[in-house]
């Protein structure tokens, strides 16, 4: 199971880097989203992947039988922060699209001429 998750994390990181290196602003934002999800999965999987672990534990459950809750809390916080970053990026994309009539990053070289 860990190998499959590691492969998925690697594919998400590769897709995110590929998206960031594109000239389109939409692909840039999609790359940021993929990188954020890959980082979340990496932190989440660092807490230990356990199958068939009960959500609620009782006094008889050993501490080694449950997953670490700290990475889960960190990922939850990162999801909220990532969502805010995505909304902010989309609003900047809409503003740039309205001003430049293009989503090409090279169009930002001519921003002094746009009124």
C-alpha cells in the first residue's frame, strides 16, 4: 500500500512541477493545486498508513496500533490554507485576464502599456 501511495505522490509532484513550468496562467494554478495536494498526501502518509484501525479507541488499544494524529491535523490546516491560496490565485487570474485579454505569462511584459 505504501508503494502505491508513494507512486501517486510522485506523479502529483511531477504533474505539479510540469504545470508550473507552462506559460498559461490556468496551467500554473493547476500546477499549484497539484503540488499542494502532493505535499498534503506526503505529510499525511508520514503519520503511518494503517488499515482497519478503529476511529474510536478504548483503553485496551495499544499506542502502536493507531496512526499519528499530528500529521492529520497539519494536513487539515494545510487544506484550508491551500484553499485560500487557490481562491486568491483564481481572483488574480481573473483580474489579469480582464486587463490583458490573455492568460499567457509573457503578456505581463507589456503591462505598462495597458490602461
